[in-house]
């Protein structure tokens, strides 16, 4: 491999990699070359696929990127179902909470949680994102149950701290209203949603997360209790959505189109995780 790389660099008269005793990383020109070559190879792969296309036979590799929690809790399970229908498909699933350039990284399908899609790529909104405020019965017995959003100011709120900073909490009475900020605080913050949900189960405080973070079992077993279901409470001052994005050239692939359709259909509308939380009830 090293000889092939050296030969390629000699042919191009450009250094494509930085080399050290510990790692080999791409130079700026190396990264550009990789992106351009990968796109060309993808187009060649798509052309070969179209020639041999069979609507009932899907095979080959698909690259999927998703936020860490969404990918771990939901997308990975969907891939297991995908193999039942398309056993000859191989999936490379990368989970990253930071921005991931689908074109540069060569991703076929990218899931993103955000307010709006400003990527300039092709894509679609899969679903709106709904939120739940929750705490354990042990915490509520000791500290009381908030009756309105302003009461959260007097509680220990467990705050998520992600790539964009510390979580903030907002509320409104209806979709026609603007969100109001609640300046909550608490003794625990973390960049891991699962750790905060576990802390809430242990009676440490109150959490706010999208519905897809929570397993319905937590509420059915009374490990957690949903709070303030009649209010629209969020971690963003505007509505948020789950998008799926894809570079234009990827959509030429029959394989990508079929797998994208499968994933979107499996999530459903409304998404399957929201069906457990209708009208504040499980």
C-alpha cells in the first residue's frame, strides 16, 4: 500500500499524506483528491449498478451517518431489519454529533437533527421532533411535582451539554405561540443523554429530551414519570426536525433510493417512537 501511495504522489507531483511514527493523515490536497476520486468511483459504481439493475435484488455497500444517540437507539435497529429484506447489502454506519460533510466523507445517507436544513443538499424532513420532561417518583416525592413550566426553576434539572453548548429549556402553550425561555439549572450536566436519563431514574433530578431518547419501558415500569404533558417544552426556541440528506449523485443509485425509502418507511409518519406518547399517555 505504501508503495502505491508513493507512486501516486510521484505521478501527481503532490504530497497527499502527512506521515509520522504514530499516524498517517491526509494533506489538504490529499483530502480534495480523495473527495473527487470517491465521487468518480461512486458514479462508476452507480453506472454498473444501473446496467445490472433488478428491482428485487439490491446489493453492495451503503454509507450511513447519524447522530450518536439516534444511530445507537434507532438506526442500528433499522439496519438489522434492512438485512432481512436485503441480505446482500453491507452498511457502514458512522455516528457523529459534530457536523459531518456528506460529500467529503462519502456518505450516501445522512440523518441530521436540526431546526432547518441549511446544508444546500437534497433531502427531506422525516418527522417533527417532540420532547418529554421526566423525573422519577422518588425525586418527585422528595421535591414535589412541578405544576407549570416556571416551577422548574425550583428544581434540579439535569442538563445536556453537546457540541453547541449547554442545553436550554423553552416552553409554549400552543404551536401558535412563541417559545419562552426557562433559565433552569442543576447539579449535573453531561454530553451523554443516556447518562442523564439514568441519573433521572436514580432520583437525581428532571430531564428534557426528545421522545426518541426514551424507552417506553421506563414509563410503563414507573422508573420515570412524564411531567407537564399539556405544555410544549423544548430545548430549542423554534421547532426541530429529523432530516435525511443525500448528495445528488447518490440518488442516482437504485440501491441508495431503495434503502432510503426502506428507512423512511420503517420510521413512519408519525415516527414509531411517538406513538407511545399520545396525549401525554403511553
